[in-house]
C-alpha cells in the first residue's frame, strides 16, 4: 500500500515561525515604546512610535502587527496617558501595511512615498480630531509657536493650522517608519520570511490564489464560520462596552452623589459654628439691620463658595403656613430678607418632621440627566430647640453630556483592543478551523465530481494528504479520518478492479469459448467472431467520434457491444450440421431453419441474463443475436423491424456480419473482391443497413483492411 503523506514538517515549522513572531512582536513593542519615550523626553514632536508596528506587520503579518501597535500604545500610556487613545490608529496602520504590501508592494520608491502620504494623512486627520475635540489639543495649539505662526501667515483658523501641522508631522513620521521597514525587509533572508509565514498556518500554507479559490468556493455557503465568529466577537464587544459604561456611570453617579452629600453636611456643620442661634429671631425680624447679620452672611457665603459641591445653600425656619428664608447667599442681594417661601405640594408630607425639629433624611428630585439632592441640617440653641434648618442643594447636572463623553472616550480606547481581539479571533478561526475545513470540504466535493477512476482516486488521496492539517484538535482528527477513508476507498477500489478485471477476463473467455463451439460446427466461417468483433469496434467508435447517437453511445455501451459481439451467432448451436454445413443452395424449408438461429440466440441470452444477475452487457448480446439480420427498410427477420427501432448494436453488427460474409469464402461461394464487397455494403445503405453505420465503416477503411490482411491472406 502506497504512503501518500507529504514529508513537510508542518508542526516543526509552525513552532519555529510562531516563536519568531512572538520575539518579533516583543521587539517591535520595545522599539515603539523606547522611541516614543525618547522623543517625548527630548521634547521632539516626532514620536516614531509606529516603526515597530510597521516592521512587524510587514515581516510577521496582520495579527503580530496589530498586537505590536495596540500593546505599544498601552505600555506607553504609563508615561503618557493620552497614548491609549491612539491604540486603534496603530492597529489601523498595521492593517493597512499588510494590505499595501500584498496589493502594491514596497519595491519602488514611489510606493514608499505613496504609503507615507496615505498613512500620514489618515492617521494625522484622526489624531488631530481626537486631540482637538477630546484631549488638550486646543491648549497645545494655542501654546505652539509653529501652529500660531501657520494660522497667522496663512490666514486660517487655529484648528486648520493645527490640523496641517499634525498632517505634516505624521507624513514625515510614517515616511521614516516605512523606510525602516523596507530596509529590514531587504536584509532579512527569504528563508526566514518563509518560516515566519509558515508559522501562520496549521496546514500546508495556501497562496493568495488558493485562498481566493476557497473564498469563491464558499460563496454558496449561507452561513460562514468566520462571519459567525466575527458577529460573536462584535456582539460580545458591544455588550462589554455597554455593561462597562453602565457600571462606570453608575459608580460615578453613586460616588459623586455620596461625595457631594458629605461635602454639603460638612459645610452645614461649619455654618452651625458661625450662626448664633439666639439671634435667629432678631435676624428674621430685622433682616440685614440686625446686629451681626451681614458679618454672619459674608462668612456663610465664603463657606458656600469654598464648597464646590453645593449649588445653593440657605437657612430657613419652617412654620405651618410657610417657610422663612433667613440668609441670602447667592451674592446678588436682590431679594428682601427675610423671604417667605411657599411650600410645594409634595413637601407637606415632610413638614411635621421639620416642625418637630427632627433630623430629616435628604430629599432627592430630578432624574439621571439632572439629579438633585436637598440636605437638611438642624441648628439648635443652647436648650436643644431647633431654631432653623440649614439647607444645601447638591446636584449632578449634565449627566447626559458626561455619559456621551464617557462613551466616546471608552469607545476610542476600546476600539484598538476590539480590533486586536477581532484580528486574533479571525486568525485563530481561519487557520485552525475555516481554512482546514474549507480545504477538506473542497477536496471531498471535487472527489465526488471527478469519478472513481483508479488514477483519480490515487490523485485524490495525494491531494487530501498534501493539506497536512495539524491543528491538534477535532479538526485534525476529522482530517485524519478523511485521509484514512480516501486511502481505504482507493485501495478497495483497486482490489475491486482487480477482481472485476479477473471476472471480466473469465467471462470473456467463456464467451469466446461458447462462440468457438458454435463456429467450430460451421466448416467455413474461419475467425468469423474475431473479425466481426473487430469490425464492430471500428464502427461503434467511429459513430462516437462523429457524434452520432451520443444519447446512446457511452463508454459502457462501447464495452458491452464489443464484448458481446462474439455471441451474435450463438443461436446456430441449435441448427443441424447438415443444414449448417450444406455446400449447395438451401431450400426454403432449410432457410427457415437457419433463420431460427436469431430467435434461439435471443432465448439463450435471455436465459443467461436471468441466471447472471447484473450482467447488463448480455442485453446487447441478446439484441445482436436476435436482430442482426433485421434490415433498415423492415424486410429482415425475425420480426421485420425497421430503422432506429432496430437496436443500435444489432444495426452495427449487421454491417460487420455481412461484410465478413462477403469477404470470406464459404462452402457455397468464394470470397468476393474487396471492391465488390464495399460496393454491396454502400448500396445497402438506407435499405439493408443504417446509413450512419455504413458511413463510418467506409471512412475507416484503413483499419478495416488491417483486419482483412490479418485474417484473410488474399487481401
């Protein structure tokens, strides 16, 4: 049994390539971070933090490039917090680099310039927008002499000056980076690049054309594994962002609420030390004219101003009909003090607590968009009687704006990691599942279409084994099972063919033996079965070549007719020797007996067909034995069939049988000359013979003459 497995060491190559890609990514991250830190320390606007990303993407491929870009910015954010916002730009640069090398290449200077312009423009545009609208780009632009000079000299706004400056920096930065990548690619040996490329695969690597073929093949698939995988990753990422955002907002809201409440309580406690409870009645009666009122009000204002958490703060005495506001801390002094405060409808349920001087829990109102909380602090006199309440309103306003800002920043930060996770998922899914399964499915699908010829089966085995899938999981087990199945099928078919060939040879031997038994009884039909079989082969193959009767003539029909031809006179076994070998002319009664060899031949063959199940080639033997004396015009025997009603195999045999009878000597006649025999055959076209059979017979006379010379020495 042949071993069709390829000798390519996929596992070893994968390990070498994977290790090199890991080291390459680590080196790229180190280069990015060190260069960015160095440029920042020197105060140079160039960051050069994409050199490692571009080099790794160019050498190691998509996922190592994205990994390098995202982790470079993540690590550098330890020194510069803004760097984390640009992770996705570095990921984009890695993606574009891989695409550019595959589609355009880096072999010419103009391509390097094109790359620098494209990447510099896109990354510069995105960077300037993030800096200007999300980070501190506005302040940087105002403090930059270069930007302000651009704006004044060109007569443009500060934003556009800043935008142009960032674009120029990015083009120069990316130009330096791509030049370094080109230089390194020129130095690295091709053998190393091939090892790195092999590290991307869990099977024999596919080239771009083979990958395109797999994609085209998969177009008929409704649901792709890769698309499902991407959908799962995207859905998971969106859910993660939403949940993270919700948790972050909730924690911020809770923390801000509690923090501002504590600040308000502290401010009110401090105010208690400033307010003299014994003078509250005087403050209410006389207002600003009361002794010490203005001094106390100013101190309270300072407390409010120094407590940023408090939105409004005032002091009030709650009475049954209304409240009396004691101090005006808004700083405008436009309201008359004391100020009468009318109660709102919902306040009356808490009024008894205030009238009783109890401690009242903070009251909340508003929603998450504009939340407010009112804190009440009782101020008592020396006798413990509550003379008024300090009220401080704290709020978390513009929550909607904060949420929007949070989502934008979180999305920008997480986008780089989302790209990284998606790239990793695609890479793992493709190399461990999608490409191996598609390759196997495509091979198996082609096997079923290409038939079961032995050579094709052997080629199928070689092709499936050449995939060399080594994923170390269920996919590899499936692959090994398919390899074993195809190999077993090939070997089983080989054994079956050997058995079939042996059986066919035995059957053909039996056929020839039976035909010889009949021929030996006929004293002057020498080599008749051999010659007629040869003529039949010439005619049937000629018909196929000419395109005649294509709906009928296939490989099986040709084989069946040629193999069955020797049995066309099997019915003569039932004809008496006296009639069969009579040297003179037969009487009408004797000729009727001769004619029975067709019906007897049909009966013999039908008995054989019923005995040997499945031997369909005997059906053509029956047709030839029964109808080879039928004529195209319907004047033949035994049934007087005409035209194409006569089985095709019998029409073919009719030409072969008559031609051999004409060119062979008989006890009752000598052999006709070839020219006369051919004339008789041609004259019989359309009356005795199928015209198409005569046509191809005449067109293949060189082959016919070879048969004649072989068996009839006179020719």
